C-alpha cells in the first residue's frame, strides 16, 4: 500500500468512519435493478454454479448498503469507509481500478451531515495533492420541486425526473414536450383507463387471448393512456420555466437569487426547497468551507434514481473527469428493500467516492 493510501485511511478513520470490505462478487440483478439496464454493458459478468448471473462490484455504495442491511436495522446510524478495487468497463482506462470513499447512513441531521461530508471531501482532496479543486454542486430536490410546482402529469414528471442529470437529453426532451410550437393548443381529453380496459377486455374475449406480449388488459390500458398523456406534451409555460431553471448557474448566493426571481416570475411554489438549499450553504460556511469556491449548476445531477438532493463533484484545475463525486441518496435502502419484496423505507444516506486512478499524487 502506498503512503498516500495509508494517509487517506488514517484521515477517514479519524473522521469516525469504520473500514469495511464487502464481497467482490454479487448477483448482477442487484446492480441492474438499482442502476438501470444501461449499466449492464459496463459490468464484468460471470455465472455461478447454479446459473445465476453474477457481477464484480462496479462500485462500493451498493455493496456497503447491503452490508449495512445484513448487520442490523436499516435506520441505525453507521459510518463506513472503504478502499479497494472495483470493476467496470470504461471508455478509457483499465476495467479494474481502486476506489476509496465513505457512506454515512442513518443521520437524521441531513444538513449537518451534508456539510460534514463535503468538508471531509475537501480534506481528502488536499491530502491527495489537489489543493484548489474546481467543485461543482447541484440539488436534484430543487428540480423535483419545480416539477411539482408546475403540476405536470405523472408520466411526464417521471420521464423528466429519470432524464435529469443528462442535460443535453433533458433540454431536447423539454423542447420536444412542447412540440416546438409557439402556442400549443390543449390536447384532447385522453381516454380514461377504465374505458380503454373495457375495450381491451372485449377484444381479448372476442379473440380468446389471455395476454398480448405477456401483458394483461390493465397493463395495456395503462400504457395506452400514458402514451396519450405523453403525446399531449407539457405546454409552453412549463417548457419555458424548466428551460430557465436549467440555465441557472453560478455561486450559491447568485443561484439562490436567480431561483427566487424565477419562482416569482413563473409563480412557482419552490420556496421551501430554496430555503433548504440556503440552509445547507450556511452549514457549509459554518464548517469553514469557502462557499464562493463552489459553483452551482441547476442542471447538474446524477442519472440514478436513488439520489434525492445535494450532489457534488471535484475536478482538478485542468481535467474533465471527476476526481471525487458524491451526494445524498436517501432512496437507496428503500429501493434495495423493494427489490427483495420488502416495504422500502427511506433511510438518510450521504457519501462520496474517490477515483484514485485519476489522482496521480495518491
């Protein structure tokens, strides 16, 4: 182990994090279900003796959460650290590389926890020789609040939420959702699910079919109605407001002012989300973080369903790949539980990962 790694272990341990080393091999389904089918092409896969598809861990977060769930109640407070190999096919670089990081689970003082984690990320960066990193921050909770305030229908809200974090695709989707029209006419009233289901059931009865493509009448009706709603778009007001929201960027103070101005001009009820954002920034300052060095981008997020709010990335002065990345992921435990047939409780969780192969000084 290099001296840099030893010093990093010491830093994380002194901050109160207990090192764990979860198994390297897990059922591939746990990663695909939580991270999406797009991840499958980047997994290193094999099969067990029983034919179950297995994968080498592509990161530590999910294995650490599985370790936590196996050791006791999900909502208990626990702080974990890790440093070891992960395996993922990448566009550039080896498929096996070292990753270090932390996961803080069960802390209900979310604002203070976010500040503690960001401060520790700065300390880790300095230890690894990155003295003045470029730090980008975002908040997916602000985007979710904007969607709620616009009262979008459920299919469009889900689609936009899933695309958040991929700015190019998201902006194209919003433009397409408005039909590229200056003044879109309201869509016709969509057929009700009950009426569509009755019609589908009648067709099934007439043809003797039990399913079509493995789908039951309810599923076909729901999909048909959803397609009608999607075809109707989101309207000019929502498209304009979301486009303006995604363009907000700058220091946290500047961003907060622009968010409030947007809320006034578009009559968006997002004051609570902005207030949480500002309290978090205050906590950063209280922890000794120079908040003017943070660059907020309203369109910055992570394309993973379990992230719920604050996210961040550290970059070297020159370079495009993040050295450190993390944020809040309160949905993770619930998604894991539901994938196993459980109730899926939300558990406060925040952490970060360090891509050590991108930090030569380590």
